[in-house]
C-alpha cells in the first residue's frame, strides 16, 4: 500500500501507516526489526509530501497522516 502512494486516497495511506505503527508497537522484536528499517524513511517521505501538497493548497493538509507518521518515528526512536 505504501510503495506507490500517488494513486492512493488519503484514508488508505493513513490506515496503512497506522497498521505499520501497530505492528511495530505490539509485535515482537523480530517484526519490529523487519519493519523499522524501511518505515522511518517512508514516514519522513510521507510527511514531506504532505507539507509539499499543503504548500500548494492548504486544504490538502492531512493532519492525521502527519500525526501517525510522527508517532511511528517516535516508536523507531
């Protein structure tokens, strides 16, 4: 779901990010290790894309996505 976000709806991306965060938070150490390596870079990419879209049109700001990505980065940290 997060590999090609260009053709996805906002809620689909938020759901996928939340699923990844849940796996990192509630899964075992092996699952966390598998996910965390790529998730951090993807979360940062999604935050950048969201702010870039909002710079063109403030109605495109997806606060749920930013909050979920920041939470995921906190889990990784």
